[in-house]
C-alpha cells in the first residue's frame, strides 16, 4: 500500500498565516500573534476566506471539498488546515 505524504497541519497553518499576512499587508509574526490571541479564528470576511482558499488550493495542488465540514472549518485556521491535510492525504488533488 502506497503511503501518501504531504504537508503537515502546522505547515498548512504557516501557509494560511503567510497568505493572511499578504492579504492584509502585515508581517507574518503580527498575524500569527493576533491569531494566537484570538483563538485561531480567521479574522476576515467570507469573501477573503474564499480568496485565500483558492490561493491555498493552487499552492498545495489540492481541491477542498465544498461540504458542511469544510464550511465550518473555514472559520478556524487550525480546523481549516486539518481539512486541507485530509484532502491531501486522501488524494483529492485538482488536475
């Protein structure tokens, strides 16, 4: 059985933090500190979440399923990273 590897949840969190920092014109450390203080909730509106999701899908070569679990996860950086990791591991890669 072939084992699928990919980024860890922490690596995905790092990418999300970087994308948030770019989106907001802030330093990554500043965004990370804000997220840690706020319980890792995504501090952006749903349109920006979709933009970051699209960039993340492109960067990691994965397609995130549009389902209830994914929608709930998009409010938390860590839960979102877990959904992305699951998509990578199960091989739901975009073509």
